[in-house]
C-alpha cells in the first residue's frame, strides 16, 4: 500500500487489494476512509511522522462462506520524498497453529501430571507403612505399575507426533473397522466420563471401514 505525503491512498497492489478488499476506486481517500482499521491508520500515521513501526490486527472480510477473520501484520516505512509504503503479511495460519500447539502443550501437561501424581502418592504410601500390609502393598504397587505404563505410552505418543511432524514416522496403512477403533478409545475414556457425569453415545455403522494406521489414529 502506498500513501502520498498527505496520507492519502495512491497505490494498492493486487495482494493488498485482496487482503483489505480495497481497489483503485479508493485512491485519494485517507487510509481510515478506505479500510476502517484503527491499528493500520495509526502505524501509517507514525510512519508519515518519521517513525517506522508494525502492528498486528484482525480484519473480517465478507466472502461467499460468510465473514472470515484474517490476522495481518502491517509494517510501515517512513516517507521519502513522496510518501510512505505499508507492507502486509497474512499470519492467520501461523497464529492458528500457534494456538493449536499451545492447547496441545497444556493438554499434554495435564495428561502427564495425573500418572506422575498417582505414582508419587503410591510410593509415598508404601514408604509410610503400606508395604507391611500385603493387601495395601499390592494395591499401590499395581497402581504404580499401571501408571508407569500409561506414562510410557504418553511419552511414546509425544515422540510419535514429533516424528510425524518431521516426516520420519512410517505409517502402517490398512483397512480398519472404525467402530472397533472408536470403541477402544471410549473404553479407555470411560472412567473419566463417568467421573464428570458425561454421557457419550457412539453411533457408527458396523461396516464403516477406513484406510488408516490404527495406532496413529
């Protein structure tokens, strides 16, 4: 986007036009008149005053699919003899992936904390005297064993995801009965669903087959 010395729109290239939804018909208008984004007008105003700067903002564009939000970063360079130039970078997908990764990290932390807490509490109970009672000792040792396996499985899942992201994880693709796959998962989640008083209904046709790596799914 090019602005003249008075801050009026003088040029928008095709990429800028697509991102902002403005065209040559807006030439001669101020930036705020052309596209109502205060952050964009502010960074342009500071650049026209001689101070370069950047701003990130969200812009909602009307498309055939409805209002679609986009995250953009605008960088404005100070004027030369003519005016100033603003470049735009679409970071919508980057921000979406950052959010997914952040949520994933929070979920993993929660999942790891549970077995670690159970192992720690069971070991503490054994040290405090439960070891002397065979019934209690067996109960706590089984809890340690069960949650150690769970912890190992979670760590292996993390390593598998890392290999998938790097393209180093071979996939064992084969026809898989979807009903069987989902039933296995719901059985694992059963106790947690009951604790939270959730009711899960699985309705999958028995003949539903997918080509997948069952472990990865």
